[in-house]
């Protein structure tokens, strides 16, 4: 349940890219995009910051043994990392490109939020146990209050999604629906 939103709250959308939202999730991607779009509209109407994060793993500054096995990024369509058209972005949105799971590591996200006095973030996107959870863990380390839009995120694996919501998210933030978050926006 979402008990409150800080006056200076930003919406942070994780990896809602054309290619990623075509993958099979534990929940229908169309529903995730619809709820995320509702959040964008509500945050825009409230005059709150909107952060659009997308992953660009090619050219990452570090490699592990795991990186040398498969997962060729050369087979993806040219527009694979464009934000899904259901998410209506505007030039005033904050655009963050990440090369790892989380949106804070080696990006300007924290600095952008600090410039705007943001004290809380609302998280939505894909994948719950990867990009969303990694971003949430870092946000917690930076002492942001966190709200999780439970119906605006999914994972490729239902068990991983459930694990994040059962064991991780309640320890570092509040969990609620898109409707509850929009209601708190006023």
C-alpha cells in the first residue's frame, strides 16, 4: 500500500524499449505499457519529473567471462532500444542510458534527481528482478524513498517477479498499484 508520496517525487521507467516489450513476460506487456503510460500522463499533469531509462549494453566499460558467451547484440533490429511508442516521451523528460542492470551506476541519474530536489522515486518497467530491482537497491543506498507500481512492471520469470515483491521491495519501499500512486499524486 502506498501511504504517501513526497512533494518531490519522480517517475522512473526502466527498459520499456521496443525489443524488450516484445519479449514474453510473466504478465502481458500490453498491460504493463498501459499502466506505465497512465503513470506518465499523471506525472506530467502533476508537473513531476519523468525519467526514461533504456539499456544499451554494447560497448559497456567492463566485461566478465559471462559476457563472452552468446547474446550477440548484432542480431537485433536497428530500433530495438527505442522507447515503446505507448510511452509518450517529451523533450523535457530526463533520458538515461545505462549499460548495466541498474539505472544509477555510471549514469547521471542521481545528479539529475538531485538538481530537481527529488526525494522519492516511483519505479515501473522491465524486468522486475533485474533492472527495476537493481535500480531500487541503488536508490535505497542513496536514501531515496521508493514506491513500486506493482501492476506496471513484469519479469520474464514469474518466480523472479514474485521474489522481488515478496522479499525485496517491502524492505526498501512501499508497494502499490498504479491507481494508488495516481491517487496520491492528487
